[in-house]
C-alpha cells in the first residue's frame, strides 16, 4: 500500500509539473503585472508555484486548468502586493519592462505614447481592476474572467465597460 501511495504522489507531481510548464506563461504574465523588478518577479513566480502545488490536490480536472491557475496566481500576487505595499507604504507597480516595450518601437512614437499611457493607467488601478484588465487584454471570455476573479459575469461586463470608458477619457 505504501508503494502505491508513493507512486500516486510521483504521478501527481509529474502531472503538476507538465501542467505548470504548459501554462507557465500565465505565471509569467501575472508576475510581470504585479512585481516591480526581476528579484521581486522571481520571488513571486516561486511563491505562485508553491501555492499552486499546495492547492493541486483540490484541483478539479473537470475544470480548465488555466482558469484555476490564473485564480491562484492572481490571488497570490494581489496578497503579496498588499503585504509589500503595507511594508513599504506603496502599491506594487507594473514592471518597468512593460515600458521598455515601447522604447524598442521608436518607428511609431504615437503608438509608443499610447502604450506608455495605457501602462500608466493600468499601474494606477487597484489590484482587482489590474487583474481584470490583464485577463481582458488576453481576450479571456467574461465567463472565464468571472470564474478566475470570483465575481459575476455581469460585474465583469460592468467593470470592463467602465474601465474602457475611463481609458478613453484619460488616454
């Protein structure tokens, strides 16, 4: 019996590693959205992976892994951001690398300015709205965004509409 339990644990670990590797972009996007520098990003990626592994036993394979993963990753990032904000007296901004994307595309200064303005807008949002914008910009459905963030589809639609209007007005 002990041997069978050990084999099942190894299988679960291998399955988890495969799924984590397949969807590593999710962890990377969340880390880049909520961490300021490379060291903080690395710490956040590690913490997200640890929390995903801890929660993996409760994962329901009937549901999309990416949705489950996003929910945990965003919760970890938002919680860590709040802790860091309290510790340092500020919120965790978007990564500087997002701004560097525009610097490498000098061919169209208007597009660069718009990208910078959008990043500043996103940076200024509370964590939940920042998460909503990340998922919306990834073209996730309202249903999936609602499931990940734990809010209703109607709430997603309302918040998204308001955020888009604010972007139009402010940028």
